[in-house]
C-alpha cells in the first residue's frame, strides 16, 4: 500500500465508520445495563431514514438555520483533514494547524448555535447558551493538551504532535503524556456532549445541551447534523487513540487497523462511562471540565518544569 | 547730637508699649504720632555733620508720620464714629507681656547679627538702633494680628513700617534721598487708601470691626 | 532712554486721564498710550537701549520679557475695557482709566528699574493703583476684597522693603559697587555679607511671595480676583504677579551669584510644592469660576518658583512660563468676564451650557482649559515640560513625580468645571439664541489665545536668545 | 513624503470645507471626496514604504526646546498609517450618513473635527521628535474629546467625555515624565538622539519602560486602565466609536512598539508584564463584554479584549528579543501589528453595523431588539462576517492574526530558556476565543435572529447606502485577508522585524510566509468543502418534501416573543462560572431574570479613590475661613518658619 495514500484512506475510513462509534457506545451501555439495546448499525439506519423524510422549517428561521448542516459538515470534515488519522501524517498539515483544527470546529459550533437562536425558541436558546458555555471551557482545556504535546514533541502541527516523534517521547515522558491523554478523553466526552456532560438519549429537553439545539431540524438537515457530530466524535476518538498509543512506526496496513481499533475502543469507553455514571447537574459540568483541564495542566507543568 | 540717640530710641520703645497697652484708640493714635515725631528727630540725629538732606528727610518724616497720618486717622475715626475701645483679641496684660517678650527676642537676635560696618550710625551707640527697630517691627505685627478693628490694624501696619524705617536709618546716606522720599510717599498713600477703605467699611457695615468681613471664604 | 520714555508716557497718560472729564477722550488716551507703549517695547526688541538716570533705569533681558508681557496684556485689556465700559455703566470712568494707566506706569517702573529700592517703590505703587480698580463695583464684597488685599500685600511689601534694606546692609561700603544697583550687586556678589544676604532673601521671599500669591501667603488672591472686574483680575494675575516674580527673580539672581544656592533652592522648591498642593486642594470642588482661576494662578506661581529652585532647564522654563501663564491667565479672565457679563454671576452653576449663548467665549474657554493645564500644543506645555525635564536633569526626580501627580489632579478640577461651563446642561436666564458678542469683548482674548498657541509651536529667535540670557542670570540654561 | 503631506493637506481642506460651508449636501460630497482622496494618497505612500522597507524623513527647523522637528515614515508607522487612513476615511463617509438621522444637532462641526482628528492621528505616527509627537498626541486627544461630545446634550456623553479627557491627560503627563527622562542628558530631542543614552540597562531605562506602560497604556485601554473606554465608545456617534476603537486606542500600541524601537531589546520583566497584562485584558475584556446589554459598550469591552491579544503578541515579541530569539520576536511584533490592523477592520465594521441598528431601531439595548436579519439583510451579513472575524474563525482575517500569535506562543514553548513558559498563553487565548464566540453568538442571535422583542425593532429598515457601502468594503477586506493572508503577513513581519532591530534571518521569515500560504490553502479547502456540502445538501433537500410551520415548542403551544432567551439569560451560565470577577449584578426573580453590569475598575476602584481625595481636599478648605487676622497669622507664621530655617542653615 503506497505511503502517500494512507492518510486519504484513513480519512475515508473514518468518514465511513463515523456513525459506528455512537452505535458502539450505545450498545456497550445497553449491554452493561443488562439490556439488549439497539444494533451498533442503528445510526446508519436512522440516517438513511432521515435522508428520505420531509423537512419542516420553522417560520421565523432564516439563512443561518439552513446553513447549519452545510457548514457543520464542511467544517468538521475540513478539520479532520488536519488530523493524522493514519497515525503518522495527515492529509494536510502546516505549522500551527492545531489552531485551525480547533477554530474550524468552533466555526461549526458557531453556525449551530446561530441556527438554534434563529428559531427563537427558548429551549434552543437555552441549549445554545449551555453549548457555548461549556465549549469555551473545553477549548481552554484542549489547548492545555495541545500545548503539552507541542512542548514535548517540539512540533507546531497536529500531525507532528501525534506523529512519529510522539512515539519516542512516550519512552521519556510517559507520566505527563498519560495525564494528557486522560484529560483529552474527559474533554472528548464534553466536546461531543456525551454523558456525564450531556445525555443524548434523554427525553427531557430542559436537561439537554446538544440535542436541544437541533430540535427544529428535520429530515436530511437533521441527518447531516447527526452525521457531522458523529464524524467529530470519531475524529477526536482517532486523535485520542493516536496520542494514547502512537503507531507511527508500524506498517500502513497495521496503522489503518489501529485506527479502526481506536474508534471501536473509544466507543466502548464512552459506553462504559455512560453506563457507569449518571449525567452531572449542569452546575457541576464546569467542575468536570476543570478536572480534565487540571489533568492536562498537570501534564503540561511536568513537561515545562 | 549723638547723645540724643539712645534716649530717643528708648522713647520709641516706650511708645510701642504704650500702643500695646492702651485701651483707647485716640491714645493709640497719639502714641503713634509721637513715635513718628521721634523718628523724624532721629533721622536728623543719626547723621553728622548735619546735612540739608537729613534735615529734609527728618522734616518729611515728621510731616507724614507725626502730623499727616495721625490727623487723617483721627478724621477717619471721627467720621466713622468709632467706639473708643481698642477691643483686642487678647487682654492688654497679655499684649504687654508679649511686647516685653518681643523686645527680649529683638535684643537676642540683634546681638547675634554680624556687627554693622564701622562708621555707620547704627552700631555706634551700643547698637541700640537695630534691636529697637526689630522690637517696633514685631510689636507692629503683634498689633496687626491681635487687634480686631480695621483702624487698629492700620496702626499696627504703621508701627511695622516705623520699625523698618528705623532699620533704614542704619543706612542713611547709602540709600539715596530720592528713594527715601519715594518710600515715605508710598507709605503715606498706602495708609491714606487704607483710611478711605476703613471709612467705606464703616459706611457699609455700621462698625469697623474687621470681624464682619468674612463673607468671602471657601465653603 | 526708552525706558524713561515708557515711564513718562504711562505716568503722563495717567495724569491726563485723571485730568480729563469726558469719558470719550479718556478712552482715547488709554488706547493711544497702550499702542505707544506696545510700539516702544517693540523697538526695545530691536536692540539694547541706553540706560537712563545714570543706570537706574535700563531694560535687561529679564525685564524685557516681563515688560513685553505687561504691554501686550495691557493692550488686550484696553480693547476689552472699551466694550466693558459700554456694558457696565461707565461709573468712575476717571478713576478707572487713571488707575489703569497708573498701574501701567508702576509695572513699567518695576520692569525697567535696575535699583532694588526703586523696584520696591514700583511694586508698592502697583498695589496702590490696582486697589481702587478692585473696588470698582463699590459693594460690600468688593470692599472686603480690597481691604484684605490692601492689608496683606502691604504687609508683604513691608517685608520686601526690609529685604531691600538688608541687602544694602550686606553691601560693603568700601567696595566700588553702587548701593542696591542690580548689576553691581550681581558682579560683586561674592563680596556681600552672606549672613545679611540670607536674611534679606528670607524677607524678600515672604514679601514678593505675598505679592505673587504663593501659598500660604495667597489668601487674598481668590477674594480679590473673585470680586474685581474681570479685566482687573486679568491684569493682576497676568501682569502684577509677573512683576512680583521679577522682583523675586532679581533677589534670587543675586543670592545665586553670591553662591548661596544650597540655601535658596530648597526654599523655592518647598514654596513651589506647597503652593501646588494648596492650589490643588482648593481647585477640587471649587464652585466659582473666578476663584478657580485664582487658585490656578496660585498653582502657576508655584510652578514658577519651583522652576527657579530647580534651576538649569527649569529656570529657562519658568521664565518662559511667566510669559505663557500671563497670557493664558489674561485670556481666561477676559473670557470669564464675558461669561459674567452674560449671566451676572461667576458661579459655575449659573454659567453652565454657554456654548449656545456665547459660542466664541465658550470656545475660548475650552482653549483656555487646555492652555492653562499645560496641554500641547499650547505655550504652557513647552514651559511646563521644560520645568519637568529640568527637574529630571537636576536629579529632583521626586519633585517631578509630585509635580505631575498634582498637575493631573488639578486637571480633573479645572476640566470638571470648565467642561461643565461650556457643554453643561443649559441654565435658565441665559438667552438661548446666540447674540453677536461684541467685537471689543472677544478681540482681546482671541489675540491672547493666538499668542499662547503660537508660543507652543514657534518661538522667535530673539525671544529664544533673550530667554536664554535671562535664564543665565538665574543660573539656568536653555534645554 | 510629499504625497503624504498632500494627503493630510486634503484632510485639513475637507475640514475647512465643512467649516466654511457650514454643512449641507455639497459640503458633504466635497468632504467625502477630499477625505477619501487624501486617505488614498497617504495609503499609497505607506504601502510603498512597507513594500520597499525604506524610511522617509523630513525636518522642520524650530527654536523650541529640543531643537528641530523630525518627521518620518518607516515600516512601523506605515502599517499604522494604513489602518488610520483606511478606517478613518471610511468612518468619515459613514459618519455623513449616520449624522443625518439626527436633526437636533448640526453635523458639520463634528465632520470637521473628524477629518482633523484623522490628520492628527497620522501626524502622531509620523512624528520623530518629542515636540511634534506631543503636539499631535494632544491634538488627537482633544479631537476625540470633541468627537465624543458631539451629542453633548446628553449627560451620558458629557460624563464619558470628562472621564476620557481626564484619563488621557493623566497619560499625557506620564509621557511628560517619559520624554523628560529620555531627554535628561541631551538637548536634541529627536527620537534618534534620545535612543542613544537609553539602549543599555539603567534606572532611567527602567523608568522609561514603566512610564510607557502607563502613558500609552491609558490610551490603549488595557485592564485596569480601560475604564474610560466603554463609556466613551457608548456615548460617541458610531463612526467616532469606530475610529476610536479601531485606531485611536491602537496609537497606544504604536507608542509601546515605538518605545521598544527606541530603547532596544527590553528586559524580561517588561516582556512578562506586558504579556501578563495582555492575557488579563483579553480574558476580562471578553468576560465583561459578555455581561453587557448595550451593543456599543459590549463592543468597547471587546476592544479591551483584542488589545489584550495584541499585547500578548507584543509581549511575546519583547520576551523573544529579551531572551535573544530575533526571528520569534519578529513574529511576535508582527502578530501584534497584524492583529492591530485586523481589529481596526472588523471592529470598525461591527461599530458600523451597531450604529445602523441603533439609528434604525433607536435603541442600543439588546433586550429590546431581535429579528433584524430579515429587516436589514446587508447589515446582518456584514455583522456576521465581522463577528466571525473577531471571534477568530477561519476563513476570516481574525483567524490569521490569532493563528500567528498562537504559532509564536507554541514556538516559544519549544525554547530551552524561561521563554517557554509563554506557551501557557495558548490555553488563555483559547478561552478568550471561546468566550468571544459565546458573546457574539449572543449579540448576533439576540439582535438579528429570532423575533423582535419590542416595537422599536419592527420599525428598523435597511439603512442608506452611505451606511452600507463602508460596511461592505471593510467586510470584503476582512474576507480577502482571511483567504489570502500571505501578502499582509509578509509586510507585517517586515514591520515587526523593524521594531526588533536585530536583523531577522531570511530563513525563518520564509518559513513563516510559507506557512502563511498553507493557511491560505486551508481557507480555500474550507470554502471548497462548504461549497461541496452545500451542493450535496441541495441535492438531498430537493428530493424530499419541504413545508413551513411554527417553531417546535416542546409541546407548549402559545409561544410568544417574550419567551425567547434574553441576552442576560444567555450569558448567565458563563458569568456564573466566573462569579464575582464577571462584573455583573444579577437579579433572579420568579418571573424575571435581569443582570446589570458594572465596571470593576471605574465603579469599584477609581470612583471611590477620587471620592476620598475630594474629602481630604474639603478638609483642607477650612484653612480659608475669610478672617483677615487668620491670614495675617499665616503670613507671620510663614516668616517665622523661614527665619527658623535661616537660623538653622544660617550657620552653615
């Protein structure tokens, strides 16, 4: 398999398997809570259904609402180009692209929030408010992780940070890196609004964050949004995997296998967490994120001292 | 006329005490006039040989300080129907004591001062001129800040001027006649204007106690 | 010779004004004299003139600067007086014109006299000539004001006289130097008796300090400036105080020449700082515009002696500052006068929001605010900056710090009031529709504003040289 | 240089026209033409300087202390000059339309002052010696005062103007001290000469650097010296706010850079101070912005935030040169200058939009607005672009400069010395970005989206072309820089390298510009992706049925506009996270949730301090009781004290 192709293949793979991750998580949770649960392919089925459903637009909504699925999908995919999904290099890399990564995801969020406010519904406003609140804190913590990675690897780009050099650094700076990885996992849950921050399966809008923002989306729009957030989850999952377990030195095929493994593993982990702990009170969430931040901050301090 | 100097100076000192001690305005002004006369004589006495210049100066002094101003002040008092009491802020006894203190201080200070250049009037007769000058000056200040009536403050100012004038006598012949006359004239005009103001004050606030003049103030 | 001519001109004018019975000719005399005075001063700038009365009268650099200031201010005041006497009933026009010209004569005498005692005579005469003008309104308040002014400044001037005598005493008879002649004293300063000289300086500082209005000798200032007609206040704050500064400067020059810097400088700096502090305290929350300006004058007198005490660039700065401050103060008082004419009061509360009713005066007031607080590009910025940089150069860093701190607080005070007066909410009583402001009343302040602005961006060569020379007299140097 | 003089001349001429014709349509047209032409000339000169890296100079003879006046145009001032003239000219044109809404006041004086203000600003960056610099500096200050007071009939404006002028005057006095220190041992006050004595460490140098922070800091308005900024920006007409926020406060940044240029590589303590100040200003600026309900106050606080980001870049540059990394220093300074430029653009854009909303809806209160997107689509689009840019989202210009700052910080993190601690700035910057996103989601959502919250919002219409065109121009520039950053980044690095006197090795510069190209490429990728997604979405949508209905009320039927999420409630969770530091007083009732913001510096520190100063002064006033005898006693007492001094010092 040609070396140049692997990043692209990895990207395609991720895009294809993205809906799997939530499914795996849900299934794990179901099993652990003693239910059969829905099949792990559930999301594929839902998307397929949604794509053929009709669309209902709220009367007050304007362009932003229409733009939500477009920009969300585009931004998240563009961001995923910067991630070394295949464990060594990304499709597209440049010094400081980590900033581009975070801010492109932010772009997706911005449009999502505007779409929510576009409906004029107090519920979606509430969801938007919570989303931006927690996102701000998450971005802060995320950059603690990236700063740590950049310091340890002397790299400015994501593919560098999670690439070849990282594997060697694990020999020298294992404790710090494991702290960072742990922090990153906690942040992943918050960023993708999974339990304990948010519970996508609940049915009480008042407690929702992400789900409540897209209440008014329907049909293909909703489908694309759901798909996009699945992609975001799996991209972060892949990134986490590459950081926790650098495989840069392996053969291309094995690296792709490792990617799949990472997606599934993270899905399972998410499921375990969702099964084991209840959703936090909203007031507690900042503390939770702060916990994740603290872990990565500790890691960073270890590296800087 | 040298022997005259010391007695005259002593007399000046006595007039200071008199002004401090007396309770009657008219007496104050009379003492002031006497002091003026003494200064006039003195300004002739300090210099020898007798010169036109010094005589003229003496005459001018007497004219202004012994006759002109006192007369004018009496006029102002009469016009203003001033009550005759001085109304000091501190008692007469206290003023007198302070006056004595002042004299003491003056002698102490004067003894510290570097000796006058020889051949000058001042220091020759036991250097009494400088201390008395200081004493007069300080007594003037004393009157200024312890008397409440506008007119008594004018009296105080005049004593102050007399003191300085006395000091100036140590320099007779060094400061030219023109200047001395100019000084004299200025003092005269100053007191003249003060008198007029006193007169107006009385007309406005039917009393010349300066204590009423507290309208202009901060908060 | 020109010096004598100036003196005779103004004195003669005064006599004439007293003699004349009709107001019309009197104004004419005023105008003619001031124009002639101005032009003679202009001639003086062309080059050094022969001294008169065997050296008693002469114009040196120091005197020339102040003389020019006096002459310019007087011209502005005279133009203003025309409009003023029209608005007010020309009461006592005789006294008014006579005393104005008498005052001009007195100040001229102070500027041109090289003999300290003669200078003193001039100084005392300024008091006597200005007093009737202060009393111009003939009411209780002005009476009180004039009374306080007379007593305090007479006391001060008495001390100054003693100072003169003490200097004479300090002067050895044997030496060839003529008694009390400024330049002789300067050249033979080393032969003076230091003890007597110190004493003399203490009295001079108290005396001229009272005339300048340095705190805590300033008590007469707010009352007098507040009650006197604005153009009189303008003359006092612009010309009179500057002449007093000239007197102090002459004594200071002698003392420095005698090598008593270490004795004199701390005194000057202390006086300066105290004046600044007191001025600051009374400027904050001041409710009357003219009194505010009076305290601002205290502030600037403080700056002057501060610069003198600092020396070096500071001395240069303070001489330039005399000029700037005089012009700015005159301009501000005349402008305020217009406000007072408009509303019949000088309380800030009654003057609010005059931008509509008196646009020109209001604009001038705004200019005055920035000029008097030493903001670039006005002249006072240059001089104040020179003083500050002098302080830094002469290692008086803490003085500089204190100075700047006080200046910033002062700005809050002055700015608060003047901005309120210009922009504040309109008050009843003032006619809303802008009436044409009489040209007589705005021409003077406008000219002065122009001068203070020009001095901020451009200093003519001769002026620069004269200032530098004057600074040299005071042991300073151009930055 | 002559071109520039002609340009400034035509600005002055424009002012003269307004004053001469006392306003009117013809005056306005002439005014606009003259201003735009003048700006064009100036910008052309500046661009030339930036391209060739040359330096133009001129000298005016002067007898004032400090000798002749030096003027000049170097890459640093050129960069600022472009921002000044560009934003200035567009704001002036916008102002013409903006002032027409108000028949109360005659607009022509404020137009004239505006042109003069722009000229003064240009002079500030061209001055190369103390006297002209201070002169232009204060003219600028006075000019902005007059502009703030345009609507002086409102007490709000008067208060704002007063606070502003006091603050700026304190700054000016600090500059007195600064230049006095610089000029302590030379009579030649040209910057070149001043630099000589101060390039090596000394007490004076420390003083100069500290004073620069105070003097220029007040103008830049970083925390805690920002207190004058929100009231001024809120009270001034919007085009004035645009100028002040976009350019005037940047002069503070210019001053700091100029001082660094003067005294050479600053010591670490200064770099760290600037860096810390920047971080704090960025975080608290955006946090306090979040608490505001007044659109313009909110934008003002965002200026504080962005000044913070600029200072982070500046601090990074200072640190890098302190620790001897010239290349990184150039990046830091360059990032600072670039973000200055970008902020000038999108902040003035945002103020233009806010002004249009204010004029049309006659309110600045967020809680009374809503649903304007449908009523003024162009303004909405412009605002959205501005918002995305200020939040730093790709592919807009804000992202480019923030990316440069991040890049510098990460690079610093790899150095061996203490400098690497600067990497801690990245999370802070990320937090700021997140908060900014929250804040602008709030503004955009509450003002333009949803349904109107009051009849005022219903009367809004698309404003006149005079208000729209400047907004459109700036918006397109924002996009252009965002999509094609290399060009600007190159010149900004030149400006930055100019500040850092040590020559930047071409290798690293080339490296930076290469990555700039990559940023451009990524922006392109993003745009393409959006295009593709749009196409796909379209295909999906056309294949299914579409209908319009009410917003889903989660089972609750009668939803009213009053039930929309308010600005207060939107910001509440975040503000709660920061507790007392968030500078907002909240009232939670059963039916009402309302929050009123206050300024920690002004309302909690400065106002009380001033009150106590007043109290002391009032106590001192008792000295003046009006009794003559007391005054005489003062005189005598003074004399006595002096005589005492005589006795003490006399012997010596």
